[in-house]
C-alpha cells in the first residue's frame, strides 16, 4: 500500500483561514482552532463512522451537507459550520432520533448527563418535527452491573467501536434492520450470558444517552466518563 505524504493544508472555516494536516478531518482541525461543531456518534480515540450526521457542514461547491467528522481537509476548501440550512437539517436529524425511540428525559437515568438532550438544548429543538413511533423494545437487565435499554439507544455504535478497538472483546454488535436495529451481545444472548464481555464497563461510560447504564445508580449519581477512552489511547503509547 502506498501511503500518501502528510502535507499542511490551508482552508477556510466560516471565512477564516486555518491550517491542518492532510490526514485530518474538518472536525479535528476546526476543534483545534476552537470552532465547535456538534457531534453525537463521534468519539475521540476510536474510528469514525459518520452515522448520526449531527456534524454536517456546508462545503463550497457541494450541494450536499457533508459530515465534518469524516471529511478530510483539502487545500482551499471553504467550509461553513452554521447556517439556516444546517440548523434546519440538524433539527430534523434530532427530531428523527427522538421520535424513533423513547427519549422521555424525566424518566431517564441519564437525565442531565445525556448528549442527545444537551444537543437539543443547544440547538435549540423545542419539539420534535415528526410524530413519535412509540416503539417498545425489551430491556436487558440480566448483567449483574449493567443494563441495556434499546428504547434509549440512538445507534451511534460508540459501544461497539470501544468494545472492539479499545477493549478488544468484540462482544457487542447490531441486529435487525432499519427501525428495529438494536445493540446485542454475542449472538443476541442475554448480556449476562455473553462469553466475550469482560464487564469492563467502557461501553457504558461512552454511551451518549441512557441506553447503557450502571445498575443501582440514581439519576443524580450517573456520571458518564466519555473522555476515559482518550486517556486510555494516550496511555497506550507510554
Ligand atoms: Fe459526524 Fe456523527 S458526529 S456523523
């Protein structure tokens, strides 16, 4: 495989010239320069899947909105991170996430520590723009320490990537299609019966919502440790 040489590139974000390296994404370089772009599925330290589309930006010359977390920077490109079009699309994306499952914050253990909730406050999204589907999934509370509630899941797959890439356990996967997709353990066994799960809890720490949570903790006590992965990745090199 021929590796492309990493080069310094200059491009514009919101009209301001910034520089980054050719192997970096728009999101990485923007954040390095203090420009915030909202994300949900993105998790620093693991691979990017670009599935939630919260980080969409406008790139001059493209009719489509592009996810900043997967778009590599290019010399001379012009990026807009916020506009009425972007905001309208982010609102629709959040609305669809809310409507697909049950995200009643007042009865969720992650209330106050939920990224879906905080993104909707920041936008702001006052109400869902699409009707609720009121889907009901079975909750897996078989594990002695943790619970998997698919009703709160936004299918960001952070748990899968952390389990594969950081813990190396490959215990979590996806089953079903479309609206019925859900997180499973091993071959869709109860979490307690999973032979691959090491019970490390990393998947629970990085879950952006209350889909994966620790047992016997109250809403007040829930503290997600999403930055733990970055610390683990940095410490690997030491
Ligand atoms: Fe970029 Fe999810 S954060 S697509």
